[in-house]
C-alpha cells in the first residue's frame, strides 16, 4: 500500500512538473525567421485592419440574409387569454323590454374568460425595392470583399517597405562594422608609429575621434533597426515579446528587374475595382428609388380559434371553440409623398456622378503614380550605380593613401580625408538604395502588380 502511494505521489508530481513546463513553454518568446513574403502572409492573417475588413464581409452577409428574409413568408403564431375582472356594462333602451321610454337598462355582454389562439401569414408578392435589394446582394458582398483586398494590399506594401528598409539597414551596419575594424587597425598602426617617433599624439587622437564617431554611428543604426523591427511586428500584429529575424537579402539586380515594364492596366488596381463596384451599387440605388413609385402587392392569411368561458376551463374536452379565418390581398398605390421619392432618385444620381468623377480622378492619379514612381526608381537606380562606383574609387584612394601613410610618405590628414570620403560614398549608396526600394514598391503598387 505504501509503495502504491509513493508511486501515486510521484506520478502526480511528474504531471505537475509537465504542466508547469508546458505553461512556461507556451508563454516563452517565439523566434520567427521570416522572409519578406512570409512576413506579408503573417500580417495578412493577423493584422487587425484585415480582421475587421473580413468581419465587414460577414456583416454584409448577415445584412443580405435580412434582405432575403423580406421576400420570404412571415408566419407568426399567437395565444391570448383575457380575464375580465369587470365585464363592460352596456345600456339598452328600457322600452325594448316594455319599460318607460327614455330610460335604460344596464346589461353586461360577454363572459369572464376569453381565449384565442391562431396564426397569420404575410407574403410580399411584389415590391420593386425588395427585388432590387435581392439583385444587389452579390455586388454588396463583392464590394466588401474588394475593400478587404484594398486593405490587404496597403498592409502588404507597408510590410515590404519596412522589411527591405531593415534589410538595407543591416547591410549598412555590416559596412559600418567593417569600417570600425579598419579604423581599429589604423589606430593600432598609428599608435605604433607614434611610439617610434614618426607621428604626433594629435594624429592618434584624430583616429580615435573618427573611431568613436563610427561606433556612435553603429549604435544609432542598430537602435534604428531595433525600433524598425518592433514597428514591423506591430504592423504584423505579432506579439512584441516574440523575436523577428529577417532572412531575405536584397541585390541591386532584383531592384532593376522589370524596370522598363511600361504596361499597366487600371483594372489591375484593387481600389479602381472597388470604385467600379461602388458605381454599380449607386445604379442599384437609383433603380430602387425609381421602383418605389410603382404599386406593391402583399398577401395575408389568418386563422384563429376563439372561446368564451364563464369559468376557466379552456382545456376541458368537449368545450366549443369558434373558428375565424380570412385571406387578403393588399395593393398599395403611391399617390403623393411631397416629392420624397423624386428627391431620393436625384440624390442617388448625384452620388453616382460623384463616384464616376472619382473613377476619372483615380485614372489620372494612377497615371501620375506610375510615372512618378518609375522616374523616382530610375533616378535612384542611377544614383545607386553612381555611388557604387564612387565606393570603389574611394576604396582605392583610401588603400593607396593608407599604403603611403604606412610607408611614411603620407600624412594623417590625407588618410582621414580618404576615409571620410569612403564613408560618405557608402552612406550615399545606402541612401539611394533606400530610395530605390520605396520607388520600386510604389511602382508595383501603382501598377497593380504588387
């Protein structure tokens, strides 16, 4: 018995340890290694804006069910029991019963208890507005679906921009680290030359200052990347406690791909498609208000069982119930509404005109966006190529100047200037690379090809 108890306690402790371990594991940070596409996919699944856009689609589906319900039969049942605590008194002329003319006899009609149960049915046979609503259901769903796609596209563009900016930032830090290594070696060599009496203490201090500046630049760049990572996680709706590691790289050749693609179609733009659906809904509105001028036809049917009792015995077998039933058709003919229907039609037509104007404006905007982004991209690519050549030249100048300095043929000022020119060329290159990334994404988005 004691052995079994020990085993039971041991098993319980093991289960508790497992539960604690699982709880700790579930709450521990997750390391996510994402390519740009994986980051976009994650954002499209988890971003709050996308979730709300999908809820809007479901809300419209429920609204469509309400429109469908208007065209279906409505059946209601009813049960009522009335207890007349005091039956209404009526006055009858006394002369009916041989009494004096001008006098009245009070009498009570009815019974203390009245019961009623039955059902009624109502059905729209023709209502132009309801029928237009039925026709517009699919377009309404398409409208909110396209709205969700526009939201997704915007999030996609933002994720790509931030992601690749961070990739470039990481490349830039790699360059800064290489410069730091170079300056650390230069500082060491300058100190050795100073010890041998071939350099001044001022030369050592100048190199130290430049090294400190690079280390400060490295710290600022790393802080910017860390802040960018947190911003990207927020955009993706990723828990801040989780880690995000970027796995993609970016080459100059990728940026230059499809640079000369001149073809684009307005219909490729999600927001253009959305405006087209909005115009279609405006047309449905016009039709709906026009059909409000024609008559509507409704059908109704009713059946009721009534009973009057002096005692409460509605459920007693053999007691009589009296049936009442009817069917009816109601034709409602609009005659005069003070001009409300005409006003609604005019307003719907004006809204359609606004939407058509927005479509024309969007076409011009797309043309401008494509043109501007292509110009910006070409300019950034040219600047990037130019700065890349400048980096090579600046590196050659620095190498030659450093060699002269080590041989005692050059000054510390010359090598400092050469190094500063190299850093400037590198910063200009990364700046143009940033510009090229933004312009490329803007171009793809403008052309509907993102």
